[in-house]
C-alpha cells in the first residue's frame, strides 16, 4: 500500500532544485511514519471526467506565467478540471509550504521561505488576466511569522482592489493562533468575504487538525463579524471523517452564534494512504438533508454536496449571499450594500 507504481510520482517525496541532480524533499514529513490505510474506491457520484478543455490549459499557462501558486494544484482539488475550464482559479499566497501538518491536507509541510513582496501584485495581475469577477485568495499557515501573514494577505487584497476594482474578493485565512489581533489587519482591508474553515467537529480536532484549536477558529469568525458587520463571514466543514450528524448540527449552531453567513459542506477525500482515513462516503441524499438543516438554522447561503469545496462556485455563492442580504434589508439598491 505504501509503495508507488513505476512511472508514478511518490506523493510523499518531490524533487527540488532546477540544476544538476535533483534533491528530494519529503512533502509530508509528519505523516511519513504513519501506518498506511486503504484508500477506498470512490462511488460514482464522486468521480470526475478527464480534462480536455483548451480553456483549462490556458488557465494553467496564465498561472505559470504569472508565477502564482494555486490551492487547486497544491491541495489536489478534485474540481480543478471544471473550475479551470471556466478560468476560475483559487490563488494560494505566502508560499507552497505550510507550517501545519493537518491530517487531511495535501499541501506540503515544512519550513517556508521568506515572503515575496512582489507576490500581491502578481496575484492582482493574474486576476486581471483571468478576468475574474470574484476571486478567492487563500494561503498556507505561517506560524513562523509574527503576524501569521496578516499583513501580506491585506497587501494582496489592496493590490487586487487597485488593479481590478470591480472584482469582489474572498479570503480564506489561517486561524492566527497565538497572533493576538493580527487578524484585524485583514478585516481592515475589507474583503467582501472573510472565510475561515472549521473543517471538522471539535471531537476530531486532535487527530484531524492537531495544530489548530476549535474555539480559536470559532472566535476568529465571531471577532471578524463584530469588527465588520458588513463583511460576509464563511466557514466550511468536511464530512466522512467519523463525525456524527448531531455533531455537525452543533457546529452549525456554533457558527450561527458567531454570526457566520455562509456554510460549505463537502466530502472528505483521502489524498494518500498515510492521510487521515475516510470513515465513509456521505450520500447525495444525506447532503441534501444537511443543506436543509443548515438553511433552517439561518445561514444566508449553504452549499452542501459531495464535491463542494470552500472556493467551488464561490462566485455564485457570493451572488447568493448578496441577494440574501439585500432581501433581509429590503433594499433594492445594490451599490455599496456589502462593502
């Protein structure tokens, strides 16, 4: 189970260095000694068709030329073919190496490089070239930085706003654990959506998200909403990790108490045999029930399907958020209603 077939890339080891003999870097050192588990065959409602769209390859070319990383590639998102075929790409800033080692995540773990001060403008240029009406900007965790990267995220928001003033901006941030009020710099830059994922239920944090703290993540969302009530707040959960429906419902209640506007729920997919094992595949009917319950609890918008991810159809989600808020306010004038 732990080996790789001839010609296949070992997901735990990747080449680094552009000249001479390539050096090998362990992509997931914190998982290398874990006992591998069987990755179950995906049901038919999970599988994706092969990528053939020329727009997909154009999107990839634009991202390469812009020298901007995407979570679509780094996290091995199953929706990359569909999204890139629409020129929708989720920017990942502050490098490709995360200081955390979450058991579900495929982003590389290790010691990151220094921040690149030119990155915010490159991201803005990529957004302009793609012609994005709504962009999602996420990042690795940067526990090595005094502010957790808040200043860099804020600089990227400002760069995109300056070059693409009509583009709405959604940030998917780290939790800023032990970084004090660093999050305030991000909120002050006024993204249209401030997203931070709880990922799973509190009982599973120790095994699924060991470097994070459930109540820190919940408090971050609450703090942002209190500081900027006009900013939409958003969070996401994975299911299929071993949680119960009752636990998911409790997380929904916690998020609503924190004023969270938008909830996404999707199926966890195991990247490699040494990542957290899949407990089960949640059926489409169960996802419809989850969506019904979440809407009844008062979220402005809910996206709950097996393939839902934080940035999947994020532009449509933002349009639904805006419409729902305007309906609440009874205001037909959309200008400036969410900024």
